[in-house]
C-alpha cells in the first residue's frame, strides 16, 4: 500500500526548544523509506540549536546506518548523530544533536 506523502500527518509543526523524540515507526513509515528520510529531515529542522531529537525509525528498514545516515550528512553540515539502541519492538533510535 502506497501512501502519498501529502496525506501523511507531519511529524511536527512547531520548533522544539527542548530535546524530543520523533516517531518514525508507524505502519506507513514501515512501507516507505523515503517518507522516513523526509520526515527525519523535517524533525531535525524543527529542533532548536543546543537540543537533540531522537529519530525512532521502523525496524522493517534495518539499521539506520544503511539508509538514514547518508541522508542526514547530505542535508546538514552542522549536526552530529549517533546510534543509541534498538528498541524492544524492533525499531531503532538515532540521536541527532543540533
């Protein structure tokens, strides 16, 4: 099942001036790596400097190093990211420091 990215609820609509987590492991995320990458970029863009966002990605895509890290490196010159852990549900947590 393909979902139009325009039909998916935004990951956030406000800038977070604190550390927060972006849930990128909903069923439609499991079906669409491009959506995960797109919303991960949006989550980082909506994180105020000096804070971090935990990108919680769907386990169906495997380790985020395989598809997300290059996206983050290409999109941002001034962020650092690190792998945190695999969740009990199979998802993965990547922490992005802004």
